[in-house]
C-alpha cells in the first residue's frame, strides 16, 4: 500500500460533480493498493497514519498526531500512486490492484483508521470521478509505502 498524506486546514471532495463531503483540520489521505497488499498492510498503515506526529504543539514543534489533535481524515482511493513512468510517456498501472481486490482493502483501511482515531472517516467514493480541493497546512506532504516499513 502506498499513501500520500497531506496535513490540511480544510479539504473537500466533490463526487461525480454532485456529492460534496468535507473536513476541517486533519489529513487528506490518497491511498493506492497493489495486488500483493494484505489486511496486515492496511492495519499497519492505519496505525502509522494515526500516530504520525506531524501536527504542531504549543511551541510550534511537530509533536502531535491526528489522535492528539482529534483531527479529521478524508480518504481518497487513488490507483495512480502505482504509476510506472520509466518507458514512454503514458503511465502504466500494471501494479495497481484491480477493483475487486483493492476495494475490500480500501474499506478495511478505513475501518482500521476509524478505530485508531476513534472517529468517523470521511471518504470519497471508490472508483468514482472526484474533484479534491484542499488547503495544505505547512505544507506537509508525506509518502508512506508499506513495502518500506523499516
């Protein structure tokens, strides 16, 4: 699993140009899943995201986690995180898991993260066309890949 997380002041997702969902202070999580990913990867990644100390404390030092600040999370499925661009100009997504494999893991990640932060997770819609707007706070953007846990 790969995740690109962005610390935000606020964010919104518009799904199929109709449905709008938003969060305040917290994280936008762009989640990519490949065929070799497992529930263990989802659980490890949810715990890592929830406890990552990237929010400022009273002294302006990144000492607080999403749990500490009682922040919100917006999770967006994004198979393009597995784009291969080595050859040619058209990215290949051969390593991205097909929807029948990735959707259950996407939902499992959301369940694990909800448990970790003890809050409801706001989501996009798996496989739908989405427009995301966000105010990146910092900016702070971090890439995590479960294949590189050490």
